[in-house]
C-alpha cells in the first residue's frame, strides 16, 4: 500500500501530496524544499536519497518539505518531463513553505531529476537562499537536461555526487561547477565508491548535507 503524506497543498491542477517535518527538539533555523527523482522511473518523495537529504537538513536545524510532483502518488495532474509543470509544482511548494515559515532562510535541494528542476527554480526564485543538487544528472544529453540556467546562479551551491554515478561523471560535474559565477561558491562533494543511488553511502550523504547546511546557517547568522 502506498504510504500517504501528512498533508496536501492546493495546486492549479488540484493538489500536491507532501510530507512536512520540523527539527527534533529545537526551533527551526531554516526551511527547505526537497525534490524527488524521475517519476517515470519510480521516483517519489519516499525515495531513500531524498529522505536522507531531508534528514541532513533537519539535523542542521532546517524544517523540510518533501512533495510528490504532479501525477505521482496522491498528487493530481500529469508528468511534463520538467518542461514547466514540475517547475510550477516546486514554486507552489515554495509558496507553502515560505508562508508557513516566514523570515527563515530557504534551501532548495533535489535528487537527480529533482536536482534538475530544483536548481532551475531555485536559481531564479528570489525566495531561495541556498541550493543543493544531489546526483545531478549532468552527463545526460543537453536535449534532455540543459543546465545552462546555472550561468545565472548567484547563490551558494552544494553538489553532492557519487564517485561512480552512472548519470553524471565527476569530471562533467566539476566542469559545470567551474563555469559558474563566483557568487555561487559551488562546492563539489564527491563520495568515494558511491553510485547514483548512494546505496552503501547514505549516511555519508546525510552528513555532507548536514555539515554544509550548518556552515551556511552559521555564516548567515554572523554580523556583517
């Protein structure tokens, strides 16, 4: 039986199914939207990489929102292949997130297909302060996943990647990071031995996200 989320967010096509979690034992220092991998290949907000990414953010004191894109689980609508529909879903989720946690720094993270959607939306949405791509599929042909929008990125960016990722070589990822504006301060964190799904390295992924998010929030809190 499909495990239902704990809330539904109104959307132009009906609703987005979502899971909302706040940090345990303390007030939230930030708020994050975390997006899932490709819906046509079984991707949902329950994906283990998405879960661990969200957990890493929660460990840093960041409340997390995971959503199912349109047509996934109990979300209404139909998949569009990141040709506008999923980007609209991300913006709807950001509306909810920023309304629920006003005034807090906003993170936008995504895994694989979710990284492609999230990095585009986060680069261009002024509400988003920090960006993270996990397993960013940079080696898939540009006709499928064009990342040229990152040339506009002026926000701190973390790219967590498996050394043996099947959908994005480390060399291609480093080349992408090298061309980004200095303001993005792109940080490439490569996890040795990991493939695209970080099967035996999920805790390494969680720690990488938690450490980076903690560092970003501490820098944000410093005077001047």
